[in-house]
């Protein structure tokens, strides 16, 4: 981890509090490595559809990828993807967000 990066646990909790202050429900569904775990967002659009975004870095920049494509999916597909990822990455953080607009609430652009 670079010296200028916050530990993942602290970074996640700051975003949870910021969303809470604006009335947006955000829950840490699974805690990963507090110092450096990868973050996965499960965004509930409150219409039966979900987005999955996974944290990654490109050329040192924090970005979010859409591993299942650009279109929202049903919860069964979202949960199946998350379950597969948890098998491969024991340090994975899973954050659930409820936002009709599908906003990620975390820093970084979506690629």
C-alpha cells in the first residue's frame, strides 16, 4: 500500500458516513482486509435491478469497473457474482447501497 492511501476500512467508513448524512442507506455487508482489501459495490436501484462495481486501479488512478457489463441485473445474478468473488478474494469488502439513481457514492470514475 502506498503511504498516501487510506486503509480500506477507514476509507469505506468515511463514505458510509457521508452517504448516511445525505439519507442514502449504505451497509457494509462483508468486511475484508481493513488495510488493503478490494471494494465491491452492490447498488440497489430500488426497482428490482442492481449494478455491480469493482474497485481497481489504472495507472495509479482509482477507478470502478462493471465486471458484468453496463446493464443493471436482477439480484440473483448480482449475488451469484459476489459469491464467486468472495471465494477467490478473502480480503474483499462488499458494500450495499440503496440509490434509485445508481450513484456509486465512492471516489473514482466508472470505466
